C-alpha cells in the first residue's frame, strides 16, 4: 500500500470582471498596468466579448477576464462583495509616479500599510474596480 497521496495540480486560472467599455479597460490594463492581451473573442450571437489580460501565458499565470456585454448601457455596480485585485510591482513609488504621468488617478497614494511592513497603493480601473499595487520588496517571505 502506497503512502504517497495524490496532490492535485490545481491553480487559479482567472478572475472575471464585467466592463462597460472594453477598449477603455484594455487601455487601462495594458498601457497603464503593462499587461498583455492574451486573447480576445467576440460572441455575436450572445452579444458579448471576452478579453483575457495578464503578465504571462494562462497556462502558467492567473489572468483577468474582461467580459463586455454589448447591450449594457448603465455602469456596473461593483457591490460590497468585491474587494480588489492585487498586483506586485518592483518599486511602488516609481510605479505610481509613472502611472500618474500616464493619467491614472490613485485612490491611495503609495506608502506603508498601517501596522504592517507592506508598502502599497490603490487605483481604480474605468469601471471602478479597485486595484491594489504592492511593493514586492516589502512582502514577507
């Protein structure tokens, strides 16, 4: 009888958020945050489009799925259940300065987290989803 237990190869693949203006969202995640468009597809019969953005291939990295429903006229309500998406950056202060130069509006300036060693900042995407930027040098091992 083997004592080795099967370890499933599970991982997070993507997080989906609904966006009102796909082009504005793609600009935010690619131009401002430096992600790449990994794939994009329109579904005319369903009247929606999907775009996947991230820092690496979906096979190895968790990515963000942007879902655009063509007939959505009103802004989406982010709701009280959504918190944020966290992204590690090499230098929080330089990254935030660059983002501001490109027109991003920070909702929390970079700095230390209260009662912790993390240095972080927050901004919002075009639909109001919060994005947390964390200085990777301040993350405990």
